[in-house]
C-alpha cells in the first residue's frame, strides 16, 4: 500500500544497563498509515526500544524524530502528549478501578474540575464498542476481569489518548482468535486513518496478516528490514536467531505410551469444570485445546489442588494397580500434589508462577530446596551450581544465578518457571501455555525439553491455545468447551478444523 511521509525515524539508538548493551545502533523508520512489525528473540531489545520510544527510559545516544522534529520524551506523559502510546505486554492497569476509569485515566471527562462519571462511562463505552466483549462494562472493576478482557482495556486506554503512533508489545498474548480478529480490524481502520503502528509479536502468521514492513532485532542490533511479503518465514527466523531453525518440533518416536500416571474421574469444579474424565500416561504428551473461558485452565488448577473440587477424584498411578494415591476434595492442596509427584506451570507467570523479587537460583530450587540444603541450612554454592546448570540447559539469558527474576525478559522468566518444574523432578507435568510470550528460537528449546521429558518416561499434559504447538508436540489431544472435555484421540485423528469445531460444540465430539 502507499504510505505517507516518515512519521517516526530512529537512528543509531543505543542503551546500556551496566555491562549489558540492550540497544546497539538500532535504526528503523515508521510511516503514516503503516504497520511496522518488530520481531526478534526474547532479550533482543524490542521491549527496551519500546520503553525508550514511550518515554520510560532515556537513550544513551542516537536520535529520534517525529515528523522530522527531534523527539526525546522525558516521561511517558510527555510521550503521550507527543502522540506516542505504548500498549504493554505485561498489563499496567489498576485492578481496583473500573474499566472506564482505567480507559480514560488522565483524560477523564470533567466539569469545573469535577469528574463526570456518566460522561466518562459514555466515552469509555464508545471505545469498548469496537470489541463487543461481553465482560467489558464501563462500571466493572478491572480486577474482576479475565486476562483477555484486561488486554482489551489496555488497548482501549492507548486509543483514548488519541495517539498518532501506537506501540503494541505482544497485544494478542492473552486474546482468543475472535478478539484477535476484532483487534486486527481495528488496526486496519486506524492504519487507514493515517496512524503509524509498531507491532511486536512472536507469531509470524500474525505479522504476515497485519504488517506492511518488518525490522528484525538481534542482540540489540537491527539486522534486517524490508517489506514483509518479500521475506520467507525461514529467512525471518534465520535473521532472528542468527542460524537456520529447520525443525521447530523435535522428531519423536510415537510409540505406545506406558502405564497410566494420572487418572481424573468425574471431576467437578463449578462453575468452570463439569464432569471431566481423562487419563494421562507415562511417556506421552497429552494436549488440551479450547478457547479462553472454556475451563481448561480451571481444570488444570483443580487437578493440582489450587481450586476446590466439588466431586470426582484425581488418582496418581494406575487406578487398577494396588499402589496409588487418590487426591479428592478431601485431600486438597498443592503441597500434597507436589509430594505425589505432580508439577504445575501456571499461565500467569508474574501473578503466581514466579517470585519476581527473588533470584533465579531461589526460583529454580524453590519447590525442592532439599537438593541444596543440609540440616535445615541452605548451601548457597550448591544452589548456585544447580541453578546455573538449568540456565545453561534452557539457554536463559542472564548475568548469573543471583540475578533477580523481575529483571529478565518475559520469555526468559518463562524459562526459569519451567526450570523450577524440571528441577522439582516431578513425574507428572501440568503445563498451562508453556511457551506464551516466547520467541521462536526459545520455543524450539522448550519443545526439545518437553519432548525429552516425555521420552524419559514423564507424563506431560500441555494446555495451549496455539494449534501448531499442539499438533507438533502431542501424542493425543482432547478439546475443552463450556466446562466439558471431549474424548481424547490420537493427534493423527484430528485436524485444525475439527479442533475448532469441537471447541465450539464439544458435545458432538464426546464419547
């Protein structure tokens, strides 16, 4: 498409944090009426660049210009005044305020210095109407909303500032496909109105669907740029990781799985889980697909003892064998599950998956401190060595085991969360969105680890909204819809169309 004059120009931008060079001579250009995709691995500098453009971080050197005029914001408020708005990957909302108050924060409708709540609600409703999301009422508290609805609030808040330049950092990370389609429709409309949009995503299919041009960052440098239609996925991945990734999913021997490691019978956890039964076997990767809100996350939480079970039972070990552990509502609690050999990876790594202020070493060893303690005393040297081994095995980009987890990029935080689970040495792994927010190169590493765990005899359950991941990893698959789980079938018996159909009407696939 034809675009206007350069709206945003970045030349030779540099940013250093102590000895770490986050941005090293980054340059790119955004034009009016253009969607410019920024792609790269976790730690490549994408979020740092967005924070510099949004006024949250000052650059060390280099120049930024808007409409040919120098631009160097002193704060995010200064950036908003200049027409630049950032939609964060990790949401920055106020959970105790309403949707309308969050959307119009700093731009409240007021008369004589007094906020007019009715006018504020009407203004917020106009923005929310673009999404037609059933959860989004202007008077609803943000803290009561699911993650997908909160992401929509974040997007609407940026649009409320009447920005000319939108910086979108993984805006679809918590959205189901219906909401992604609405967002893309809105982005196209804004592009038609002359806005410039910088779009960060790890999903290359999303980039191809919505972007006009791309820039690849690697190790803080801009290494490639051009029209998105002129580059193949293989070329983009090679630019991102500095090498070719020929096989994203590791080859596996689809042999018959072993004995039953986990049996779920008639599990009821109202209102999200209704009468769910399935078996998970040693040596297999068992996938659960489903739309957000289908009850898949609530199912895994109930199995792990984080949510109460009204009826049914969770049996660890073959239910037909004499030695087994029955974990019902009378035997709840995650601690008992951990002792029984279960491990859980939460989809919400910041909220409950990690202790952000603690070090990598503390997080990795947290659920198995006995591996590095003696007589109740923590042996720091042993803890550091064990954590460093997992940093190396999962290619975590960090200065060392002592680095606080909150200073890592989102993808590297996710790797630390998985490292904790593997260090725990659980024989049943419950993984909820294990690769959300992780770049392609890191996904390949994670897939190797997950497949390796199954090949080593562990039983692995993967909940994912990314169908290529499920089809590339899983031996069997079931689909969650409206709190019910379909019959599990070998992955070869499914097609993407059949999965989506079952996600809409699981009753037709039950049995």
